[in-house]
C-alpha cells in the first residue's frame, strides 16, 4: 500500500494557507477598487475580458507545447481544449459585452447572451478539467496507451466544439432566480471539482497545484454572484476583476511549472553530457573529450600562448593488478587521478586516456614551467599528503611522465602527441619514476 510521503503531506496545509492568504488579498483589493467606481465603467469590464481572453490563449498554447514536448502528459490535452474553447466563446460573446455594458444591465437580450456564454464556458472548463484529472489518475491504463492518444485528443476537441456549437445555436432565458440557482450549482460543481482533482492527482506537481488554485478562484467568483445583487454592475465588475487577477496568478503558476520543467530537462541534459565526456571510474575527462579539447586549444597556439602536453603512465601497474587484484588496481588509478587533479589549475584538462594512462593539457604553459609542474606531480604521487587519507594503497606508487610543448601554430595534434609519447617512452626506458621533456635531438626512437 502506497503511503503519502512527508513532503506531500506538508503540501496540503501549505497550499491552503498560501491560497487563502492570496485570495484574501485579492478579495480585499477587488472590493476596495470596485467600490471606488461611482459610475458604470464599461471599458473596464471590456478591458478585463480582453485580458482574460489573452490569458486563455497563452495558457492553451503553453499547455499544448508542453504536451508536444512530452507525449506522456496526455492529461494536458483536455485542459488545453478547455481554455481554447473558453477563449473562442469569449470572442463570440464580446459583441454582447459591448452592447450590454455600454448600455445597461436592463437590456434583457444582451444580458441573457452574456450569461449564456458565461455559464457554458464554465461548464466546458469543469468537464475538461475533470477529464484531465481522470486521465492523469489512470495514466497507466492500457486505454490511455500512446496509440490511443489521437482518439482521446479527437474526443476532447470534439467535445469542445460541440459545446461551442451548442452555445452558439441554442437559446436560453435566464432570470435573476435562475441565475442565483445556476451560480449556486456552479459553486457546488467547482467545489466538487476542487476536491476531486486533489483526490485524483494528490499534488503531483506545480501544474495541478495551479489547477487547485484556479478552482478556488471560481468557487469565490460564483460566491460573489450568489451573495450580491446579480443585476448590479458592481457585482459583475467585482467578479470579473477577481477572475482576471486569479487567472493572472494561475498563468504565473503555469509559467513557473514550465520553468521548473526546463530546469529539470537542462539538468538531465547536463548530467548526460558530463557522463558522455567523463571516465566512470575517476570522473576525469575521457579520451574522446581530451582529443576534442586538444584540437580546440591547438587553434590558438602562438609564441605568447604555448601549449604543453603531459602523458603519464603508472609504473608497474600490471604487476600491481595481478598481485593485488582489480579492486586494488582501481584504487591505485583513482589515487593517481586525485593527485593529478589536485596539482593542476582549474582551466587545465586532466583525462584518463587508457587503463593506467593519463594525459594533461596545459594551455599557456611553456616547456620550463611544464617540467616544473610534471616534477611536482611526480613528487606528489610519491608523497601524496592529504590525498593519501582518501585511499589505502597496497604499496607505494610511482609514475613516468613525458611532456612536449609547442609554440608553433603549424604544429598538428598528432605531431605534438607523438612527441609527448616519445618522451614518455624515454622516461620508462630510463628506469621509470622520472620526467622527460621532448627534445628534437634526444627524443627519437
């Protein structure tokens, strides 16, 4: 049996506290502002309607794009249909809004049309969000498999178009008692949807938290209509301003969810990229990345910007591996990797290029300085200091280092690598545990 985690348990009271505080502030602001209006302000209502219309288009586009980027989120389709359908109905109703609020609320025909679009729009949203919550809850069901997405998408679009057509071609006469009854029903329906979505989705992510808040907004919006004079301009101005501000908060939540998903996707990409360029055992750069970096660094080589390469090889590593086993051999490799990282600058590149082979890329470092760095590394391997506390070695470890430096921009990568390899060969030939710098006269096999 799945038990809710501590974090999910905390989300519920936190959501209610934050939502109640936010809605309390919205109610106070809405009431205070609307009460300052002494004469009808039709442009205010018309402007708020246009703002909500824009918000609906933004929400539907954002949600649709999210689904296209992640087809597992099928529940987004009904929500997108809800908002795009609501936007279409608001466009159809705008002409009635202008006639109604430029004249007066006693124009029964315009008022009736206004209410008809308003209640149908909410009915569409209620239906589609309920569908979305059910799809999210039963997302693993075989009926919701990827090959059925087209059918479900078609069904959601068809339902949206059907409701839009019904409201466009039907007629309905609403009077004040009917409006109050319809508003009461809407309060109950939005409240039922609020608790249903919480039960089905259980604060799964920020998106659903935004849906819960959106339900809260409409519970209070219709509460205004049940407790005030519905034939008053101020009542509708207050409800519309509250709806506008609530929708603004909802769209902010949607964008926050999109930003969080972008961060998560970017982190996954960064982790995947780092895994592709890092050696698993040592977390140093791998051979492929080293050669790519070498090619890039070679392009800026000059007398003022020399480039040095150090090739390192653990002495007698095969004997250590055979004598103590692969586990101890891996510890030796990790130990050398730690020492190398501790002894170079942040911009230097340290890579594991083979079993016991390492390579260092030192930009802006001449041959003399490179020799000093290589000798410092060799000494640090013998006397590791703080690094030795990380691992207990089976025996003392030494390395041989060959280095090559170039100041000539005409030098190619393979030539520089061959020079360093020749120097490493001479270091091993000289008895190991030493540093040899490439010289044209001495480093030829």
